């Protein structure tokens, strides 16, 4: 009976108090995106890129004064010494010709009278049929067959810049060349002959017809109207074009001529009284060639001037450069050519 009253009391209290309702506290926040998701690999959160720092502005750089290039061996100013001009090739060369003065930056006016003692060529290897030659004013000075290492060209005659207008290295065949160097020597006055003073003509020569090799006189050209085509092994005399008796006592400095070969290569030799002065290798294009003479005095050891040719070529515009040896004789005008 007591249990029955207790159960009734509990039910009554429940009806009086009513159901306990829990007040909602609002929706819960969603999880952050960078929290790991179950079942997926964990990845670190990306770091924000910092803002770039402004670079300091150094402002306008200070003005610089250009330094003129140094030329240790300037002729005419009493400077002297040696200088080497290096041309860096560093490649394989096939049938190519190098203009040394242009590539080495040799200025003819600044180096006037300086002497090219030698041309050094550093070769790593060459084909067995390769030839490398030194050309002076378009004329062949010497050749080397199939060079395999360092070698030097030494000009047979004194290569004075000014008289030598062009110096080239001609490669015929295939060769691996590293460097080509010009070894230049400048004397105190920059040249072979002393600079003339205020009175370059000291007076009459005590020995007419004799030229002092240490005295530089006035050089003038004598142009010959030559236009001759020669075939094979030919001989061409200049006697009909040049009257040597009219220029007795003058010194022959050089002979210049234009030539063109109608074959691949032709050759021209120039001889005075049967003595050969040099050979020019003529190519298939019109070009000026010049051969220099030493101690050749007209009337003393020079009366006959002859061209000897090999090949099919044409010679034009022959010019003889003569020097007054100080005989106090007026330079006569060149005689017109005789008709052939």
C-alpha cells in the first residue's frame, strides 16, 4: 500500500513540474578550413607571401671621365719598344684570308714607320694538304705546309708599316687556329729613316748617280700607260713605256700595278737587270699589287725592267715610284708612252 502511494506521489510531481526543456544556445561554428579532414592526408597551411621591400634608389651615378687609349709606341714622339697585337681566332678555318692590320687595330698613321718583326700563329692541328702563307701587299712572302703547332713568319724584307699597306695570313685548306699575333717594334723616331729636319735637302750630292741609303729624298710616281694581257709563261718588257735615261741617278723604291687572273691563280715576277725583286700571286679579281726594291739606282744597276708571268692574266696601270737622291736635279715630267 505504501509503494502504491509512493508511485502516485512521483507521478503527481512530474505533472506539476512539467518537462525540462533545454534552451538552445544557437548554431555551433563550422570548423576552420585548415583543420584536417578525417581520411585525408594532412597538409600544412600556405604561408602568406610577404610584401616586397622597396629597393633603394642609388640615384644618378657620378660622371666619369673617359680615359684615352694608351699607345706605348707612338712614332715621331721619341717613344720606342715592342708591342704584340693578338688576334683571337679560336675556331676551325677553311680557305680563309685574315687582314692582320684591320683585325689587330693597327692604325697606319699612328704606327707609321714601325716594323713588323714577325707574325706568330698558334695552330692546334691542320689537314695534311693545308698551306698557310704570309702575304705582304698582296704578294706571297712565304708558305708553311701542314703546320701542327706554334710557328712564326719572319718577313724576308723589313716590313715597315706605311710601306707595307696590307699584311695577310692566307689559309688554304683546313686548320684549327687559336691565335695570330703581330710583333711590332718601334724605333725612337718610329721608322727606319730619320725624320727630315727643316732643310731636308742638304745640297748637291758629291757623287752624282749615287744614292745614300741613310738619306731619304722626295718620292714621286711615274705612271706608265700599260694594258697588256699575257698567256702562259710570258715575258713583258717595260722599255717601250719607260725611258730610264731620263731618270738616271734616281732610286727605284717600288713598282705598283693592277692585275687580274683569268684562271684560278696566276703569278707575276718583276726583275731589274735580270735580278728578281719578288713574286705576286694574282687572284681572279682586279687588285693592286706592289713590290719593293732595295738599293736599285737607275743607270747604276737598273736599266731593264721586266715582268715574268705564269698563267692567263692581265696587267694594267704600272707605276714606278722613284726617289730623288739629292742630286739637285729637277724632276722631269714623265715621258708619254711610246706607241707599240
